[in-house]
């Protein structure tokens, strides 16, 4: 089979479409004939040599995919060869085939095309695990999402609205903010021109949950933006890794800060998240309340151009890599 490999850490031109060994389904695994994968910011970091894959994941990029089950390993129940699925991966999605633990499979949702489903598993599991399972966002609460126009943001908007929450987002242009409003965002903040803390306080009194992809740069301001008993969930470090935490301010709000990662979690934890997503989120996807938002589709062999698009920040929603023409 062919897959995208990294010639050496560096810019997008380091990505190559080369022939590699076909994966084999181990015990508890299936092999998927990949229809598409999706580009995530973790892929950009791994390409640059800044985010090594967890043990056993291999060097091929790709944290999610959609496709058809081609091989089933020993001990796998509930799935058949030919089933159309999407899957959460620790790596390997940028290839024509990938092996994945059966516990990380999701059935293709009704009314969702196989190609588009490639953009669901990573955002669905990230948002659901952090906003719902951990932070327990509930009806009537306020969610602030930084990076509302990205893959995580566009998904989080829809999930929160489906749960009956008020949604505030930040983004870097009025056009991207308008697209967020069309998905259901109630408060749209241009972070280049406006103070998200002031606007959030004025319109809601503060956020019950903040979903943050910036990390250090926004830590202090995110705590300012919290309502009493607010929960800050940090899922990215685009704004750096080290910052000073004002514990007095945090304690004064009875707030909490949670640092979350998905890729390196043990298999049983990932399987539990996927199972909860299938039980509680998938019905919202199948009824159309939550949809995959696809901004661009690129042939997998041209993954370098897809990485550039994500780095430029011009795509609304997910960038997909189509394995088949």
C-alpha cells in the first residue's frame, strides 16, 4: 500500500507519498480500507518533530479515518468485513489501509457520506470527552470556545447547542465569525479587535466551561472569563506551554483547570470514550443536529498542500485527505 511518510522533520514538503508495508489485524483489531483521513494540528506538530507518536503507534500521521473493514482479527465481535466505519486512531490514517483496535470504531452515521465521516472521530471524541464527560456542560450553561472556526470549534458549537447551552466563540475574522453564527454560536468575538473577557462578562456574566486550544497565552484571561464554579479545559498549546497561575483568582471562583490529551490515553479509556460517543452523541449526528463540517478535500498524496491550508488558517472546519480518487 501507499502512505504519507515524513522524510525528515520540517515544513510540509517533508511529506512523501511512498510505498509501505500493509498493516495486519492483530488480536482485537480490524484493518480498514481507508476512504479518507483528516488533518489535525497534532499532525503539524508531529511533522515538525515536536509531537512524537505514542509507543506502538508507528510514524505514519493521521488520528482519524473513514473507510470499510477489510480484515478482522481474533477476538473481534460485532463487526463484519464490508462494514462502513470511521475510527479514532493513535496514528496511521494517512495511508490506504490502517489497523485499529475494534474499541475505537464507530459505525458510519445515517445520512453522513463516507468521505465526510473521516472528519468526525477526533473532534467528536475530543469535544465529548472534555466538554460533556469531564466538564459536564449542561442545559442553560455558557460555553466559550476558542478557535470556533476550526474542526474542534465547529463541532463544539453544534454539540453545545444540541445540549441547550449558550455558545460564545472567538475567531480572527468577521467572515469566520459569521460562519460560526450560522452553526449556532450566540456570541461571536473577533479576538484581534475585541476583549473576549469583557464581552463575555457583559453578555453572560462569565463562562461555565471554557474549551481552550491556546494554553499558556490565554491561561490568566480564561480564568478571568470563568463564571463561579467554572471549568477551564485546555486541549492545545498553540500559545505556549508555560504561564503563571493566579491560584487566588482561581480559588475565588471555585474554578478548576483541566489539561486534557486524547492520543496517548490507554486503549480502555479510548474505548470508553468511543462507546459514550456512540451511545449519546451519534444519535445527534444521525438526526442532523451535529454535522461534520468539511472545509476542503485534498487528495491524500498531496497532504503537503493540506498541511499548508491548515497552517494558514483560512479553512472553515476540517481539511480532509481523500485516499481514493
